């Protein structure tokens, strides 16, 4: 079965937002010296090298440091995203699995792991991950799309159609226009009634109470 490449942009999942353009290489190296057992400075350093186009240096850090122990699932998720960025799918899968071991109900982690399983030909695992993702995040459009593709490839056309209809229904509901009714005062109501007095037939009806509602 041929798998389609559907990888999107690579995201970082740090709890601490970092603008790498404002961090120098010396500062990152000093942070590592000050706290050599915390994964964040290494994640930042790998990201820094990627921004500078030094992929080999980034890959070396990613492959040697991604297993650093930490109780925060977001760090494992960041390593997974970095692994995807340098094209090492097996390591990316392992890191997403480590993230999910600590945060098993994270719909986005499940989705990203499902995508990697799909791209590497593990269709049944991909299907399970995407199903779990939708249980955690029922409106996840990306998970619905890929899961529908999988159902179709497996010959389950009915389930694929159902998912796509649900996805389109949700999309359309998000773009429904809101009708905003104008505020009508007592004076407005009196003016309208005066203008249309004796001409009520053939016009749309609108009722007004004493408060003008």
C-alpha cells in the first residue's frame, strides 16, 4: 500500500516560548553549562542550528540528547518535532511515544504520531492513533481527513464518506453568517405602525410589545 506524504510544518511544543533569533550561540552554550541535565537548552541549540542551516550539527544534538529524562511531555514532543525536521522518522515515532506515555490524552500528539505511522506504512497503528485523537479532540479536521483517507484505502467507503461529511458539516457551521437584528425602540415602533397603518396586508409581520421588542 502506497502511503502519501502529508507532513506539514514542524512545530515546537515548548512551555517556555523562545524567540531563537534573539538568543546567541554563546548564550545557549552558557545555559547548557549552567544546567547540563535539562533538555530545553539542547532543544533550543538544535533549533538554532536548524535556523542557521547547519543541519548536521542539529541532527547530532537531536540524536544524542533526545532521550534525556524529563517528566514534562512537551519536551519529548519537541524532540519528536525536531526529529521530523531532520528526517529521522523512527526516532520521531519513539519521541512521540515517550510524550504520550506522559500525556496519553493529548489529541495533537496522537495525531502527529498517527501521521508518522501512516507515512511509514503502519496503517493499522495509524488508524488507531487517529481514532484516539478524535476521541480526545472530536473537531480535529486533520485527523478526520487522514482517517477518512485510510478508511477509503482499506475499502471502508461508508466510514470514509461519513467522516468527510462530518468534516464538511463542521467547516460549514463555522462559516455561517450571523443575522443581527436592529434594536427597535418604542418611538421606532410607533413610527412604523403609523407609516403602515391600513397597509398591513401583503407585508411581513413583526410584533412589538410595549417595550419595543
